């Protein structure tokens, strides 16, 4: 591969070429994982038609069932579970100013989830052309919508999972009630809805020196920061 940039040394080019070979192997591994994911056998049937709270056409809160989140012609549903409230041990600053900042810190939204959703809001319009996409949080719907307005989120479909066991059943909540960031994918085949895939890598142990789970789930939101020579700031890693 004949690539070179102005002013680089032969030492740099040799090292960069070796790194490219590693990146090629990583790309192959990622494609192999994606293929294995697509070949997963049918997952478990959803045990109940979970009821969420959503903003209705008139602006008031309305009940919506899991089965109603599937639009005609789109049989895949992606639900991202936002940590709102945040992790109990997360002492990072809350959102500045405005109404959400008045909440006790422990009841406020997770900063990492917020960073991810800032990005996902921009992509939602494109993603939703192919799959049904929603964001659910355990906080009351009014708090979720207020925070969304403060952040300028306009394209995300936002739900409250309060009052249902969805979070607990699909690993977005621990046994002691702590919220966890989870991405779950469901597939509808006729009248049957099955779980297809979940981001359970979040729960897998990490090797020494790897990022802890709370940081890995939003890596895409800070990937550009990770590319500079010193790596990302610890609070964004």
C-alpha cells in the first residue's frame, strides 16, 4: 500500500504500515462477529407486551405497548435503555442550569448516556428508515421529555419504562434497582416478538488495562477524541 504523508520519517511509515495490518485484521474480526450475530438462532419470545409511557399526539402522556412500537413494514425494534436516574456511584457533575439541574444528583441523567444520545439524535432519522428505534428510561416521562428539550433532542422517540418490569427483564436494571445502559434488539415474525440481541458484553469481565463497562458502551460518541496520541481524557474514555 503506497501511502505517505508530508514530512514523515521512514521509521514512522514502517510502524504505521504494521499498524495498518493490525487494523485490517481487526476489520476482518469485526465482520466475522457481525456475520455470527446475523446467524444467531431465534431468541426467546418476549414474556409480555410491556407497557411504556410516551408522549401522545396531544402532548399528554399515553400508554404504548411494546407491540405498538413496530411500524408497518419494519420488523426490527431497537431499544436503548438510558440510565436516568444515573448510577449511584457516579459523582460527575450534573447538567448545568435549567430545570433538570434542580434534581438531586442521584436522580439526574447519566452523562455518558447523554453523550451517546446527543449523537444518536442526529442519526435517528436515518436509522429509523430501516428499523424502529426508541430510547427508554426509568425516570418519569415528564423528566425525560424536559431533559430532551434542554438537550435539543428532536428525532428520538422517548419512553418511560417506569411501572413495567422491562428494565429488570432485559438487563437494564440490576437486582438492587440500579439502572444499566443496555441496547436490546427485538424481531417480530407475524404475531410473535422475540429478543434477537442484547449488549451483554457490558457484563463481561475486562482484561487488565481495558476500559471498564460503563465507558465502553458509548465509545462511538468519543471515538474522535481517542485518536490523538495521548488517548482520551479519563472522563470520556
